[in-house]
């Protein structure tokens, strides 16, 4: 079975702003993840329904690298599949809306529970009108360059608690 990788790669563009590049192993890890979890967790769209799901990092990979857990870039525990709207491939954009709260510079650390339950099966417009989603946007993850030293310590502790080093 051939796994098609998505054309757009927002994570690479954001990380490049911090002079961080994807690991050369990322492409392989991404394909492996799409074999394990081929469908968007929020709406069950997969490559065979004309969309190209994205592999999203729960803890954004540039935070992992800068804050001391570079292994999480390539750790399956830190990955979730979400659909993305692309030209010719309509989707509800769960990558952007649930993974990044409508801003690729930000991230939603509750993405797993939100994709599986809170916003499960909801359309893009329903999500954008949902008060819980609007509330989340106001408390979304700080950009890396806006974090205080204490924020960074807390973030590393969270990564270590959720995904202990193997
Ligand atoms: Zn979806």
C-alpha cells in the first residue's frame, strides 16, 4: 500500500522561524503513523475519501527540540492524524481547527480528547461557533519566543509526565 504524504507542511515553516529543521527520519515516521492511524481522529476521513490527512504533533516538534525532548519529534505517542482542507481535497480542517485552534503558530495540547470527544464529527463552521472552542482560543499555547523561563520548565515537566523518556 502506498501512503501519500500531504503537500503542505505548516510545521516545517513555523519551525524554520526558529532555525529548526525536521529530522531526516520524519518522512518515514509519518508514513508509519499513517499506517497505524490512517483516518482523521475527529471525522474518520482518510486518503481514500479524497483528502490527505496530516500527522500532527501533540507537543509541537520545535518546542520538543528547543525545550529538551527532541525524541518526541519521532515518537508515535506524540502523533495524531487530522484532516486538512486543501485545494481539490475538501475537509473540515480538523488539523487547523482542533490541532492549532485556527492559528498554525499556536497549538492545542488537548487535541486528543478534543478530536475524540469534544469536537468529534463536528463541521468546521460548527466548531468555529462553539463556545468551548472560542474559550480554548483565548488560552492557547504561547509561542515559543514568548515563553518565560518558568513556562519552559513547566512545559518540559508536562512532556516528561505525559510521555516519559523511553
Ligand atoms: Zn477531520
